[in-house]
């Protein structure tokens, strides 16, 4: 029974916990046992917190038994990316420099998860300082993709993606600056949501790029993501980028009805230089929505041609500013890959940075204009299938291409604009997951989630999970 429970989604598990047909302690122990058995192979966890997790699970069971059920995530085991602060606990940022850093406060979203009764199972692996897309960490070891252990899980939230896909936790959170929620979610075959910038507080999250950073759910299903967003969304005066906008009951907006929905497609950017197998699956998912009554319309977004430049100038400059002192005083304590990126970040001028922000404003205007014609934009999440651990190049229709440039091509624009973007699985190519990306207008997470729910209902993954999970 325990093994069956950890394979469930949160939406399936929550009613069992509420009705006391399963206990949080039973589920938590099963998740921890499973995580400990798989972690030597996958390396999704940097640390597992068995004692505190079991204690929290016992408390959850007692509260539920006493009639104090707090909601969908009460008693649910979650692993957390290790750049979110826990009071009086080490948060490493998967780095050497911060390997012993202890915060004296909880991140706002951690406090909200505690209030919701979440059981924290441990800290999850990530690319050092969240500045990378492979999760090949020089200090703590590479995290591996549960669908194929030779391949990367994507990053920077690779541990979160791998852990959720492998049932090593029931759900997780990721941070996303150029795609770091959506990249590993797509690569690992799970759901990942980057909410609107300002929707979720970043207070207590170690920054990579102040103006591009986001935090959001990484889950097994769209409804799990909607329920998690309900908990973590909302205004926070401690975060100067937080926006005081109403938070919806996102789970109530999941009807799956896409009749009269107008889907935007931008062929010139989002379907240029895409792996043929990936494109086939993404277009099939779009057609499935059309079959359900949606209309498909091509739209123009001219400023997209500048998006990669604006994204890289912005993230390089802001990240270099954050790490400038340590780069001068402790350069050898950084991994070689991110040290190079921080050094590159010292090169752009103030003119370069400000021009990038002007391009960014134009991109926002172009997206806004597109959303006057369509409700959402659909695109591949990644134009490629992720490569092997250690590779710096990827295969793109039989030719070698730069990995970083290609893997963030389709995710970066939503960070520049701050618009909500969701990735949902839309099938497998050569045994590896492919993601469909859904981009919506600002603060329309309910709309984006509902479109993802409509795709999910067609069962594009056909119930398949990583073979490694089924073998355990």
C-alpha cells in the first residue's frame, strides 16, 4: 500500500489523508525510504531530514484526527530546492561558499507551506547558485534524470524535477530566472509553473537576478500545481517586487473547457530550429486542443528576435553584481562554469544593460499586443531533448548545437516579460519527456493552468513513468 501511495498525485492523496484512509506518517516514511533507495543513483537530495519529517507527519495526523484539516497539502511530503531559507537550518545554494550558511528566518513561502501543514523531507540538489541548466554540480555531484540516468535532468531546479518525477517527494518548488522551473519540469516529464513576476514572494530566496527571478510549483499534475500556487501566492511587504493582486482559487478554475479559446502560435521564433520529434509532439498537443473546440491563430511578436540578447545581458549583469565581492575574494571557490559566467557578467557596460531594458520593454509591449488577439500562446518548452551529463552541446536534428543557448531560447522571454508560463508533458521522444509551454497574460495563472489541464486530460504520457521508479 505504501508504494502505491507515493506514486499518487497530491490531488489523489489529499482526500485519503483528509478521510484518514492513509496517514501522513505512513506516506512520509514510504517517500523517505524510496528517496533513500534511489538517491545514490539520482542524487536529487543534498540532505534528507527524516527525523523532523516524521515528527511533522505525526503532528499532521494528530491535527487531521482532531478535525483541523488545513487543506490539500496538509501532511504531504515535499522536498525543497536548497536556495530557499529555513530558519536555523543550513541552506547551501549548492555552493562551497555558502555550505554552512544558516538563516535566522523562514522564506515567506516556506512559512506559508508550514502554515498549510506541509511535511518537509529535505533539501534538493540544484545547479550552483541556480546559475545553470545542467545541475552538474562540482561540489555535491551531478543530479541525473530518472528517465535515463546518463542524461541531465535540466536545471537549475534539477533536483526538484528529478525528485518529483521519481516519486522521491510528492511535490516541490523551483526557482526560475531563464527557465529553471520549466526546463527540468519538461526534461523530467512533470508540470512546472512560473507564475507572473510579483505573484509569489521571493523574500528568503537567494537571488540570481533580481528582476528576472521567480518561484513556482513543480508537481505531478496541473491540479497539484494549482493547489500549491493557492498556498504560496499573495502579496508580501518584505519583497519589494511583490504585487498586491487578488489570489484566485486556482483549483476551481480547472474545468478543462477550451471551447472559444484562441491559441496564439508564433512560427517565426517558437517553431524555428526545433527538434523534429519535439515539434511533432507539440503540434499534436495543440491539435488536441483544437479538437476540443479551441481556435488556433498565428501571431507576430517582432521583438522576440532580441529576447536572447536582452535576457543574457540582464542576467549576466545582475548575477555578477550579486556575486562581485566573492568573485574578487574567493574566485576558486566557485565551480568553473559559473565562475566564467560571473566573469562575463563584469563585461557589459551600463549602456548595454540599459539598452537591454529598452528591448525588454518593447518585448512586453509586443506580447501585450499579441494578447489583444489571442488568449494564450503555445510553444515547445525546449527545442531539444536534453543531452548526457557532462555534454556542453546538444543534438538538434542531427547537428551539434550549443546547449545553453538552445535550452533557454523558448523559456527566457517569459522571464523578461514576467508573464506566467506553464509546462506540461505532451509525450515521449526516444523514451524522454517533451514539454508543451503555455504562456498567458499577466496574473492569468488560472487561464494558463486550465489550458494545461485540458492537455493533461488527453493523457499524452499514457501513464508512463521512469522505468527506474517502477523497478524499485
